[in-house]
């Protein structure tokens, strides 16, 4: 197999001689290291570990979020049950999810330890990191409001995932806006208003002044990040495919709304 080290060395030698050839070998080696993490297929055991870690992290953090303001309300319990229903969990997985939710609600639960384990297993899967935060944000805002205690927890999660405070704030705006496009008939059932168009732009993370090309680029990036097949390939539990599909539908509806208005 022709590796980056070989290619880099040959190019360096042809361009400027032996010294640059050595430099090319070094650069090629760094390329090989990065490429190996991208192209090396995951084993079934690795995928199983990622799936279980993602599942455990999500439901334990949901329990912690629900208890963050001091008590778990009936609404929050109903939201967790609705999530399990949407995921189509079997009886065994449902019991496991409830147990994880309860563990997360305990006073000795550690977000830091939970996120450290998540990063050690799933940290190289960038789409999974973004999707985890997206789901937690969406579920925290399911009652129409993001409480300060919930936001504090989610900020800690975002920090562990490597997202800056400004990017975290942008994610909040995007998720809140995307939820308004959950109904695929949004465009045909509601009158056109400036506020709806503004929401569509926020859903894609762009501005009204963005060019058509910039809007399309943002749309394609979000679709790629949330595409069910890509997430499953990175180890997302298949039970969560429906949630990923709903997210892409919201993004697509928002994009189509912008395109229609711009015409």
C-alpha cells in the first residue's frame, strides 16, 4: 500500500532534494496518522461499545437535567417516556433507559465523569458529539423553555464536547428554531410572515443577508451532520434513527421555506 510517508518523501525529493524529502516523510506520517482514524473501519465490538455508551450517556444526562432544578416534574417524566416510545424501545431497553434516568437524577451523579467516559469512547465521532448535544437541548426545551439550571448542565456538557460558549448559544437558537418546522406541512398550512422566515434562517444558522450559496452550504452541512446513515455508521444506536430522521426533516423544511421565499 502506498502510504502518505512514501508519497511525501518522493515529492520532497523531486522538489528540493534529500532534506526536503525527510520533511516530506514526516508530513506524510502525520497524514497517515490522521487518515488512519478516518478510514480504518470500526469492528463490531467497537460499534457495540459506542452504541451502549451513547445510550447510557443520553439517558443518564436526561435524568440529571430533569432533576437539575431540584425536582422531577410529571411533564419531564412524560417527555422521557415519549422519547422511549418514539425510539420504539423493547421492554429490556426500556427498563435500562429508566434505570439510567434514575441514576442520573441521584445527587452523587457526576457529569464530568460521564462525559469523560463518553469522550474516551465516542470522542472521535464528531457527528455523535453534536447529535448528543442537539438531543439534550431539544428535550430540555420540549416544554418551551430552557431553565437556567438546565442551561448550566448543558453548558458543562458542551464544554466537555469541545464547543465554545458562543457556539453553544448558537446551537440553542438553531434547535429552538428547527423545532418550529417539525410539521412537514408547515409551509402550506401557515401564512408567510417575516418572523417565520427569520426562524428558518436561525434553524440553518445563517442570516437573511447570506447569499444563496451560503444558505445551501449551511443546509448541506447540517443534513450531512444529522444524516441517519452517517450517524449509524459512527455508532449511533439504531433506536435513535427516527430522532435523527426528524431532525433532517426539520432542517429540510426550513431550507425549502427560505428557497420558496427567495423566489
